[in-house]
C-alpha cells in the first residue's frame, strides 16, 4: 500500500503525536509499504515552499505553515491508497479533500487534541472553545462521518466519535518501541546533566495543564516531612520561568534540563525511581508508555486515557487532578524504598511489551486499513 500520514507538527518539535506518527511510519515501511509523511514546517528552516527529507525508510514533506492548498497538492502527489490524518486541526481538512479527489481511503486519529483547548488561558481560551464548538458541529462532524474509520486511543474518544456519527471506530492506543526504551538503558551515563543516582522524573511541556505546579506543591509537602528528593524536569514551555521561581523560593531540589533530545530519553527514563506526570487531562500519553517500557512505574491522574495505562498499585499510582496531597503521600512511600515500587516497575515493563509495543499495534492498524475500505 501507499500510505500517507498527515500531522501538524514534526521534528525538531517533539510531541506525542510526532513520536506516534514517526514510529508508525517506520513500522509500516519495514512491513514493505510505501510511506510518506506530510506536515507543516514549524522549524523556521524552510528554504522553499516544500522541503522533502528522506529518512532511512520513508519520506517527510514539510509544507509552508498554514498553506492548506499546497498541503493538499503535496498529499495528492504521493498518490496514496490510504491517507491517515493525526489530530483535529487545520491540516485535517486538506487531507480529507485529497482523499475525496484521489478516491483514497481516509482515517483520522484525533489524539484527544481538543482536550487541550480547555487549558488555554484568558480570552484565547474562550475563543478557542467557541471555535471548537462551532467546528465540532459542522466541518469536523462531517469529516468524522465520511471517514472509512476513526481510530480511538481510549474509551472517551470512542464514545465521542460514535456520538458524532462515525461509521466505524477502531480502538488502537498509542504505542512504544520496547527495544528503544528498555531497563537495559539504565546504565547510560549522563555527564552533561550531572544527575544523582536516584531521582524522580517529569517530562513534558512546562505548563499548568501538565501538572507541574501540582508536582512542585507535592514536593514541598514531602520536604516538610524531612525528605528531600531530586526531581529532574525535562521540557520547555510558557510556565518554565514560573516553575523555576517556585522551586528556588521553596528550596526544592529540582534540576531543569530544558529541551532533551529523543536519543537521551531512554536513559533518563530507565534511570528514574519513578516517572510523574500529574496532568489535568491526557488522551493516552506516550511518555507513560516509554517509562513503563523502561521498567519505571508511573504516577498519573485518574482522567482521560491514563487509567487505561496505569493500573493502581500494579504498574503505578493514580491521583486526582490537582491532588498534591495524594501525590505527596505516594512520593513518601516511594522514597522509603518500598519493595512494591520495584515490583511495579517489573509489571510496567511487562504490560508495555504485551499491550503497547509497536510491533503489535502497527499490524492492527494496517488491518484496519484493509477491513474498512
């Protein structure tokens, strides 16, 4: 098959969707399919209207940001049998148009991206919510109904797609490469970061929605009980300055790494005592899967798709949104070197290998392309 994936963001911008599409493209190309990725170029390195980049086994076409007509033309040039759009934003409509013009099969994975509309502050938040309300009941509904199938990451998405009238919905979660992320990477040295032997780990956008301030509040509560763990924070975002200010003011032991390259993540994940991402909402966070594949248990919130990933007391812990007290209690348990924590890491790795490895999920998605034509 000729398969074209379309997404809004690509490397060097690292997001869950970016990683998802990259892994899918590699696995599908390895299976013998001709795979292309079409995306907007948000790297500020665009030298022409379209830049083509060949990876080891698939091609990436970077299009001038916002140019929907050009994106549609580039998609059509790939002569796809299958067009798979990722997300809900402005790149989905040219993907849909191309599928209609070329009579290609069309699929969408929404990746729960509408959920982040509600974390945008101020007037922008109101405007985006109003826009999505209009969009979801008009163009988005129409495209959902015209897809060959919607791909749902979690039960919430499946329910939402069916409510909009999707003909077919397939439940396929995010995945992880369990060879790239493994407990075997725990001994990778990081002299640049100068990290202690034991640390808690947070990775994600540094903003309120990702729960960074809930985590800092929990750390303060732990410190008040006489414990002083090191928290390592990987990522950038609009609230980075505020987070640093709070950490300094409260005397918390926090190492802010800033942006971390993809090749550095396996070692950081495997070396952590536990991975923590207490987000206000997560559709199906890839970073949890990467931690679990690394043999590191997780703490997340009991919202979105996270309870489908983290099993309470088995592969990690779930806390309420903004639940700094619960989070602090779990951290105190972890810092006492509870044997349960080590067993949860083993359980987490087992679940990642058996449920979320891309070697299992990519063939399932290819089967969806064949079943819903």
